[in-house]
C-alpha cells in the first residue's frame, strides 16, 4: 500500500490540526488520540515522545495546544510515518510543525536495536502512548495485517512497551497511556516497580455507564501512591450529543484540566 492508494485529510481540534491518514486498511485515528493529548497538563514543557504514533494525531494535538513542547513521533510502519511527514508540510499545521520530528523505530525491539534507531535512554521528559488494545489470544484480529498490528498485542503483551517507556523516559518524567478499561490490571502489572504516582482517569460514554477507556498517568521511579480520579463523561443521557466539556476538548483544543503531581 502507498499513500496514493487512498487517503483522507481529517481535521482535529476544530481545524487546529490536519491529519492525512489511510482511507482503509490501517487504523484510523479518533477520540482516543485526542483525549491522550488532552491529558497532558497545561504548561507542560520539554520533549514529548509519542510511542506508536501512527500518522501522528496525538502528537500533533499535543503540540497544537502546548507551545512549550517539542514532539517526536515514533512508529515502525513506513506508510504512516510518510503520511505524518506529509501532514507536517500542510500549511494548516505550520503553527507547530517546526516542533515535531518523526522517528522510525521498533518499540518492541531489544535495547541495542532501539538505541541504534534513536530511542536512547532518558531522551524524553514525557511519554504518551496508545498501545494496541487487544491480546492476540483473546480477540479476533482484523484481516488487514497493518490494522491488526495497530489493534493487537503480540504474545509479549504490554511488557515491551513498558520496558521501552522506562528506558527512554528520564527519572521523574511522566507517562500517559490510554487503554481499554477492562485492561487496567494489565497496565498496572507492567508498570509495577517502574512507575509510581499513578493517576487513573476513567472515560465513560454516559454518566450512568461503566468506563470503556481509562487514561493512566504515572511518574517514572516515583514511590507515591495510586489515585483514582473523578473521571470524564462524553455524552449526556441517551443522546449522541457530546457534553460541552467533551466538545471543548475535541473541537477547541481544550485540555482535561488535570493537574500534575506535586
């Protein structure tokens, strides 16, 4: 597949971000990427690394709303990385494009391979990541192999992602993850002994519904205790309309107003 075989240009944050992505055959970015970026607190500065960035949506959204950061998008799919590079030349992204770089690397490779590719120890002040949601043994994957790669973990699960995050994030740096809510224990298991000061923010489709996603924030090498935060609701009642707070995140580039750990 090549970019010319079918892509769409999609606006995020009310047009503050324009993303070119495959029309089919690969994962398409949506709410998860926007909320992952919105979880970074206002005033965040330094180097943000987006692991498994795909076409760059989360990293772009973070750069658009946080002028004090520079972002590195990391993925090992040449096509989505080429689309990310093309999006960075889009005039609509000019306000932040100079602060975004693209890096081709296998997040799950052994340390020497990652380091040679440019994922070096302590390079990041902050990490954001949206790892594949589903264990290969538990769910049926998409027949499109690259879409399956984006959705399905291999037999190693989240361990390689946690190992890489621990390696490239400086001590005291922050990790922000979005994951399916019923996989919370899997995330906590791989972070144990590596991260502390964990905040869990449930994302619920409606006020009376169980969370379908969780945002999890953690600090490398911290010993502070875990906190369960109030959470965030997208829709009001049975309707499909978004609540004003959710609409502001998606269309106005507003953050979730989460405070960093002291």
